[in-house]
């Protein structure tokens, strides 16, 4: 089963944007993520429309943060990618009249709804600046690491 990595990738990009002094072009971000610049522009558009990033065209242009990472939560970014489903698991609808299937589906739907509610609440509690602080701690523990484990990243921690 394929997982949707857009949330993780966008968080990754936002953390690098904070460390990068100049605007980051779609091409630079695409190289960093191993994707196409058209995909980057389409994905970043959700962040721009929500007011978290801005973009400038032309020479010297690119993507920049419009708000500090402390004001952007994981839930905010999750919503910009269209709030994809969290769970691959769902209910069966082979025999809708079957009372056993109805009971199973009721229990599963209730449980999955509760889990999603908890997960959304937790995403809303975590600011991207919290992840940046965790990165800074990890970076400090690995002296001399120049982010070589992250392909194509043009930034160093401040």
C-alpha cells in the first residue's frame, strides 16, 4: 500500500525555507524532494493560498515564508494538502443488510472517527517551530554534519 508523503515533504520544505536566506525556487525544492517543479508549484500553491508562503516570479524570485514557523501547525499544513484520509482501513459493504456487518461497521466507524479526532487535535498542538527545535537538538548532537544525508539541500542550520 502506498503512503501519502505530502505532509512530511511539505514540513521538510518549510524547515529548509526557514534556514535559507534567499527565496527558494521551485526547481531547487524539486531537486531537494526528487520531484518535478510543476508538482512543487501545485503543492506549494495550497500553502500560498493559506498565507503561509509567498512566491515571486522572475530573477531572484522563488518561495519564502510569510509567517513564522511558530504560527503554523502540522494541522494547518495538513489542511493545505486537502486533508487526505489517515487510515487505509475501512468498513466492508459486501452485505449491507447483514446485522453482523452492520455491528462491525458501526464499531469500526466509531473507533476510526475517534482516532481521527484525536490525531487532528494533536496535529493542531504541534507548531513547525517545535520540529525545528528538535532538528537543532539533533544537529547539535552530530557535530560536523553538513546535512549531507539530505540530498540537494542548500541550507545549513543557523
